[in-house]
C-alpha cells in the first residue's frame, strides 16, 4: 500500500538452493532398492541352486529306495519258490547241484528274515493310498472377512486420532 510498507507480504520465503532433505531421502530409497536387488541376486545365485539340488537328490533317493524295495521283495519271493536244477550248456569243473530250501525258513539268520519282512511291509505300505485332507473348511466369519485384522487396524487408527488431537491441543512453548 505505502511505499515504505515493510510487512513482507510481497516477498515469499527464500527457497533453498539445494534441497538436502530430498537428496538424502532419494539416496536412502536408492540404497534400499540396490540392497533388495543384491539380495535377490544372491538368492538366485546361491540359495536357489542348492534347494534345487537338494530336491533332485531327494527324488533320486526316493527312486533308489523304491528300486531297493522292489529288489528285496523279488529276492524274498525267489526264496519262497523251490529252485530246479539246470544243466549248463558248457562243461564245467564243478557240477551244479539242486539246493532245496524249506518254505518255512527262507533265510537261515532270523535277523535277516526280520529285516526282509520289514522291508516287504514297507513296500506294501507305500502302495497303500493314505487319505489326507486337501482343503480347510470354509466356515466362519473371522476367516472370511479378517475380523481380527480389522479390530487391530481400528484400534491403531483410534490411537492415531487421539495422539493427533493431543498434539494439536498442546501449546507451543
């Protein structure tokens, strides 16, 4: 209004020439992005191949165990069948003799018989399907709408509202 008006309404606040706060925030966010990229690369290059190798080893071990069970089962079944004498087409020094094993005792060592029986039962158990649950029941209000999470969020928002009102009401000293 007057030429000597020094109220300062026309002049705005002086702007900073360098916005240090923005640069610090941008550097922090960039560092977080770079750290997350490094963590993902480390996971993809170090941890993931180990997990895949372990899974392949588990599959191979399962297949080997299955083959061993089949071989043990076939061996125990072969003991139960009475062998017949076979003639060899070429003459040998020792002549084959027919060995008859009694059906009641396929092996002479009782510990070996026990192990063979256990392995046969394990092979039969693997072939038996086991009933398992595939899905959880879809009942209940809390599971469908997330009621516990809603209650926690409502309490958190109430705390924010109470704190904001208190901070506004406190006079600046």
